[in-house]
C-alpha cells in the first residue's frame, strides 16, 4: 500500500515510517502540518493515511474532513490524546481507527488491516446512498448488526458482513433495512429472554 504519514514530530514520523516499511508498505510522503497533509493527500493519492491530531495550522480531524470531502481514503488517527470528545469527533468525520502512541508494528498492522476492511465496507454502503453522512450512519447500524451476528452465530466480522450483504442482495433491499431487521430481531430475543426468566 502507498501510505502517507502526517506527523509534526520528526522522530515519531521516522519511527512510523520504519514500522510501515517493515510491514511491507511504501511511505509516499511525510507531512508536518495539516494544510500540507491535505495537499499531499490530493497530489499523491495514497491508499491510506496515518494522521496525527495535534498538527500546526490545521488539526488532524479538520484535515481528515477536507481530504474526505474530495476523495474517499481510509484514515487512521495516530495520537497521544485519549480525550473521548476527540475520538467522537474523529469517528463522526469518517476516520476508521484511532490509535494511541506509542505504537508497535503489530498494533499498526492490525489497525491498517481493520481500516482497509472498514473502508471497503463503507464503499459498498456508499454505492447504495449518495451522501457520506448517510453512509456513515448506515455503517454505524451495520457495525451493530455485525456485532449481533458475530455474538449469536459465533462467526467472524468479515463473515457477518458477507451474510448481511448476501441477505440484502437476495431480498433486493438496502443494507440499512437488513441491519435494522437484525437489530429488531435481537431486541425481540432479548425481551423474550428476559420475559422467560421472570
């Protein structure tokens, strides 16, 4: 994969670059400011962006929003800040994974793979809806439905998504409706379980 690193700390950026290369990916650029990150994301067209939040002139979340407004790309936030409000802002923007420094190669590898998988899912959902915000809302519902299927059927996340896709295709219904049906069914069973115990 072609990966863009956005990190204003030179040593942190070098460490991230070493880890990215050790995992078999290619670093296409290192940006040290938010505006430069947006420019490089457009000119270099990376497959994935590792993005710090605390950046000069434009914070990472705002940079992510500007990047995604022009071109969809999986973005992984890499930061030293664990503030829940920042996590929420990042998720609302469309960021896929949120990592806290320091980050080792294994954690980085898992985050890159997760971001790729979730990005592919979002792209599949965006083919059904025209608006990014709507796609993010549908993705949130699909995440919940996947969790329910994984728990009840003891299957992997990827298999849960495939089953939702197959059901939507077979019934010629949007993924949103299938996800909502799974959630409704789960609520029914939970109420039934609780009722049976009284």
